[in-house]
């Protein structure tokens, strides 16, 4: 997703292995998750998984899934997060052309699930 990015085969395994923290996001469908939407909003691990429940059936497409705000990614990076997982098809909305959340992940070299 970035012209200077490599493939998954170029990524080290370290960010993907180890303890993680599950965070629930209380965000309306189609919205970007912000830090204040996370419960609990205290980061305790370097790997976080964000549960939005906005893409419940992987066999049935819905365009109003939640995504991550670039500001959230910046805040998580400041707290030392090295991996972010989300239960949706993308960290950016389906209609996004400039992919600001993907670009924030790239800037901070944060792995994504």
C-alpha cells in the first residue's frame, strides 16, 4: 500500500508474536475509531487488537465497517504499539483513495492484522 513498502516476506516476525491486548471500540457503523472510543483506553501491551463488531459476516460484504483514524494510529505509536489488529477488511474506509491510516502505519512501521 506504499510505493516504498515491501511485501509481507520482508517483514520481521517479531511484531506478530507475543502478548497482545484486546480493546473494544464503541463506534457507530462507518466511523473511524478514535482513542476515546477504546475500552479500556489504557494501553498495556505493544500489540493491540481492536474489536469493532462492524463486519460480522466475512461471507457478506458491508461497506459501513469501522476503520481506524490516523490520529489513533499516531497516539498508539507514541505509546510504543508495534502491531494493530482490527476485525474489518481495512484500516481505512472502503471509499478512501489516499489511505491516511495505511500511511500512518507505514510512517511508524507498525504491523497490521
